[in-house]
């Protein structure tokens, strides 16, 4: 009986000595930074101003497609441009819930302003895995970084 107990304990000791210890998976530190683009127009020639706004939307569509856009109107002339911009963005497929419009009378220089805010995710650089260093590297670093980079609206995960 005693011999069976010793054999069992010895076997358990040998088996557990070869097992790898699993560490708890840790997330990585993520920075989500709001980036703001502002485009302002002074309306001297209305047709030229509308063309400038159309060019801005065309050249920055990748940012504007997912960004929250605020249309700021400073004058009656700016109201015309705001309606035109709202129509252009809707035609291109912009979600109306991401558009907002405000009226202000503070600016002496501009009649219309378009402010877009989008969020960029910054993730740390992952260390390479090395043989013989079990459990010392951040497990899941690559997959977590890829998941955060692939998100369209990362700011919604933080709210």
C-alpha cells in the first residue's frame, strides 16, 4: 500500500514537472485619439465657394465617410452652402445621424465652416515570441492590435 502511494506521488511529480504553466491573457494599452479637420469658407463668389466645398469633400471623403461632421453657419450665405453640403454628403451615402448643424454669429471672417472629428487608434509594438521564454511575452498582443485597428468606430468601445 505504501509502495503504491509512493509510486503514485512520484508519477504525479514527474508529470506536473513537465507541464507548461499558462499565464493569464493580458490586453494591450490602446490610445484612441480624436483628430479634427476644419474647413472654412468665406463667400465672396457663391459658385466658387460651392466648388471649393465639393473639391474638399471629394479629396477628403475617406475621412468624412466615417467621421462625425458638424456644419457651422455664420451668415445667411453660409446657410445656402450648408444645405448644399448636407445634400452632397447624403448623396455620397453619409449617415444623417453623423451630421449636425449649428448657427453662430462669432466669426467676422467666415460664412461657413465644416468640422469633422474622427478617431485614430494607436497600439503598441508587439515583442517577438522567443523559444524558451514561455509566458514572458504578452499573449494576444497581435490579435488585440489587429482587432482595434480594424474597428470603424473605436470610440464607441470606450463609452
